[in-house]
């Protein structure tokens, strides 16, 4: 395999900003920041999500970001900073790299939702 996950993750880590759960928690009240959960909907239903977060499934992210896409979500066109997260921070690190390439101001939540929950930070549930 010419490039494996270790190389992809190292490249993304070098290119994107990552924030700790404590740093991210300080951004919760910032109206200029949007938290984006990229996990599968079953993960959200089972575990909850960061309070006030939007959901954008990883498989649709690029399509939701691109204003030329028929699947575009207008909140991605707002002048905001997007904090992406998944369960452990791996998927969101790669998602943040792509979103950054597509022109968004963004960061990845280091340790993902697992670290957020372990820090006892605000979580909400959805049906």
C-alpha cells in the first residue's frame, strides 16, 4: 500500500488545527463557532452529541460544504469557524483537512466525542 492511514493522519495533523476538549468548551458560547458531529446517526442516537452541534454525516460532508452541490447546506457558507468531531478524533481530523481545503475555517476536536464526554462537558440527546 503506497499510503496508509498512519501517513494520512500524520499529514492531516500537520495541516490542521486541533483543539482540546477544554479549548473547545470555551468556544461553545461563541456565536462564530459551529460544532459539527460527523459520526453515523446511530452513534448520535446511542451516545448523544455536543450540546448545540450540527450533524453532517462524514459520507456527505464534501457535498454539504460545496455551494455548487445539490446537497449543499447553507450553514456551511456562513463566515464561521467549524469544529469537527467524531468518536475518537480520527475521522474528524481527516474531515477537517478536507473542509479546510474547501475553504472553511475549522478545527478538529482532539480525542473526539469520547474525550468530550470524559471531560464531563455538555451533551444533548436526540431521538
